[in-house]
């Protein structure tokens, strides 16, 4: 099962509507899709969806790294030896975790398909058979945010994330309006995307006390762990867990967060952590330290989404309400059957590999650039 060729595609799939965070505004999902083929013609697929503010390198950077360096280096290598492949890629460049994740995802998909088993089985088995998703509310006016949250609740969602990190008074009003709209039995997360100062973060946590937030995510800059630690102490007094997201880069950064006691929860993403296996290792490390995890990149196509769903299904340390909801934000996809997350729940696939197949016609429709190696 040696790698004979790798096809690399840069695609752009329109979003249903423009989406604003403290980092950026976007109306199209630019992604990289890879196809790994072995000597018998069997294929595995992988996909990454870098976004500004979340991934260190741009999607174009990852496309070029895959085309010019990573893919040529693993032609002829065994697709099933992920450890050896990652060592080769790390020797070329210690960064570009997203690009590495795309290749790892495709090789694992190929390996599982050849074995006739699901990706969850390849990873050791699913302990959760049904995955629930976390909805989202953007930086909207409070009354509009409240209506949107209530709409998600009516569809079957049990939790949502509210974007904050702008004017702190408006942020507080937005969260309180959402709580009033959805009642007490609906979990609310607040995500600042590094948009607060330390003082504003404390003001926000105090001002939203009666909203009983499930967590507050990344209130300040990713590299300010001392501020995260101080905010966490304040949040603990208010009974609100603090989650690190942008601060979580690699395994070493996770250890740094744990040592600094800078978060009660950490967020992991398959592409950001360099692949499914790396993400599983980081979840296990967090679990050993008594820290729970949220999983999911909020923008993404069906392949990467399935990878995160499957990883989430393999650990009880992952909190209900995964955040890999990209298919709800895109008008289309490059897979045959676009994932239907509209009711906030999906069974874990038992089909071979990732459980999704690429649609060549859709890939062609949204392709912006491509390269074939090998």
C-alpha cells in the first residue's frame, strides 16, 4: 500500500452568508483537498480549512507546501505508516500542521478503506454513537442574536456559541438576550477570539453572571497565559469555566497551558493539531490533567468535519456539542452527500474510512488551483 500519487486541490466554496468574528469577515470557504492513491488505484481523501486568526499559515501557503515539499517527499512511502510519514514531514518543516493533517487524514482514510473498517474502528473504536453539535450566533444586535439562538433551539440544538470580543457592554447585552430567549436548559458558550483586554474580560464575566455560561473562550491574546491564568481565577469565583483555543498550538503549548493553570477546558482541531492521531494524543494529555476538551473548527467542508466527528466519538473527555459545523455555513460541498447537521445531531459513521466520498463534479466546480505529484 505504497503512495503512488497525490492530487492537491485548492477550492473555494461559497458560504451561505458572510460571517464576522473578532478576527475577520469571510464569505467563502477556501480549503485544500488531497487525494492519495496507492499502486492498486485505491484512494483516500483529506481536507483542511484554514481560516485567518486560527491557522498560522494561509490556505495558499499550505497548498504550496503540499505541492512543492510535503507531497513529493512521501511518494513511494507506505500509506499506513503515519509515524514514519510525520517524521519525514517534520524534518522538512516543523510547522504547517494543517498541511500535515491533510496528508495524514487521506492516508488513514486509505488504510481504513483497504481494511474495510471505519475510521473510528481504526482509532480504537467509538465510545459515543451519536454526536451533538454546537450552534453559533455571530456578533449581532442583541435582539437579532436572541432570535437566532431561539431558532437553533427549535431545530433541536442543545447549545450555542455566542461571538463576543467587541464593545463589552454590547457583548453583555447580547449574551443576556440570548439567555432570556432560550431559557435555563440551553448551554451558552461565549467566544471572544482574543478580542478582550484583561479588564474587559473580567467585566464581561461579571456582567454575564446570571446567564450561567457553560464556558468563556479565549478572552485575550493567545500568548498572554499570565492574563489567562488571572482571568481563570476570577471566572472560577463566578462559576464559569475558561477555555483556551488560539493558545492551543501544538502538544508543547498544551503542556504550557496546563502548567500555567490557564484554562479549565481546551479546544482542539484535527487540522490545527496536525492530524487525527496528534489530536487524540492531546485529548489524552488533557484528560490525564483533569481538563476536558471541545473539538471542532467552525468553518470546514465535509471531509474535515467527518474527521473531527470521528475523533470526538472516540473519547468521553470531549464535551457534548462539537463545533465542527462548517457544512451548516456552506452553500455546497465537494462530497457526494453534503452532511445534514440541521437538527444538531448525527450518528457516527460505520462506513469504511471517513464515511464520505468526494464528488468529482463538485470538486471541478469549486477548484481554484490543482497539482498532481507522482
